[in-house]
């Protein structure tokens, strides 16, 4: 049996090889290497044509998700925001934060104090205020126009699966032939009905804000009335994540 570390390294090698193979394909049109930032975290903007679908990749260690978005945008129109990092957490104010836990003040406080418990008087409040001031401007760029969809793409490799999300679900559709680590989260009831019809993939509806907001982008989307879809797949399973992206693209077109 491989250890989790060994599995992760094998998946990383797989992703590197696939990235090299995909590199020979048609280049994606880009906006002249445009970057946007939030809390000093840079995101590269990649665009193909005109579309009200936006994509975002937020965890630098989830390489399969990045490859899936890049492949997808060679075949479909859309705009992607790709984090410039190789790590899951990024440096901010002499600590590390999770980029997907800073979209509310309460979530920001939790992630700021995860690795740094002691803060000089007034400094954590200053950091929170900075995040509050920058958050709206970043979301204005990432959120699509009215009626558009924001699609977040993630990978897992530590056993995380759909069951972890059931505590906040309104509806769920499970395909017993699909791995529970591969699933789609929707925040729009209509999108859930469309994507769950036929039972092709595991789909979960989360359209209500939780009691404790952890700062994730999905809850920010709900608060702002944005249709949000999260495509979660196992790290290294590129073909599966490409199928899931195509499925969402064509069903919600």
C-alpha cells in the first residue's frame, strides 16, 4: 500500500506528464498576461472568447484542477482566474492563509489565526480591515454578469468527499457508480435540477447560508445572488474532471 504522501507524489508526476502532453495543443488566447490580486495573492486572467461563465482555481497544490480549466478553455468560451501559487496556503502578514477562506470577516479571522495565534495589539484588526476593503473589488471582477455562472474547480487527495458537505445541503443526488470524492456543488436550485437529472454525476445543492460562515467563496456567491458551481474531483483524475466540466458546460449552456 502506498502512503498518502506517495500517492500525492505519483499524482503530481502524472499531472506533470499530462501538462507536457497538453502543451502541444492550441494555445489559449490570453488577455496579455493580465493579473488581478486580492490580499497580495495574484491571479492570472485567461480568456477565450465572450461568455458569462467565469472559472476560478484557488489552491495551488490542486494541479489537476488547473489543467482541467486550461484544457476546457481551449474548447469553450469563458474567463478564468488562476492563482499564482504552488501551495495550498499563501503568505499574508507573516502567516499563511487559505485563499478560499477570506471571503467573509469571520472566515478571515479563522484563517489568520490558524497558523499564528499571537498577534500584536491592533494588528489583526488592521489585517481584517484590509481584507474587507479589497474583497468587494476582487469579487466584482470574479463574479460574472447577471445570469452568469462562477465555476470553481478543486481537487482532493486526503479522503474528503461528498459526505463532508451533507451537513449544509438542501438536496442531494447520488450516482452509486460514481466515487463520492467526485461531485458537483450548486447554489442555484434550477442548476441543481438540471445537473441532477439523469443521475450522471453526484450533485449536491447548498442554497442556504450556514450558521458559521467559514469564508469560502460559495457562501459569498450566495450572499451576492451569484450562481455558483463547484466541481470537485480526485487529484490526478484529469479525464474525470474534464468530463465533469464538459457536462456542466453543456447542461447549463
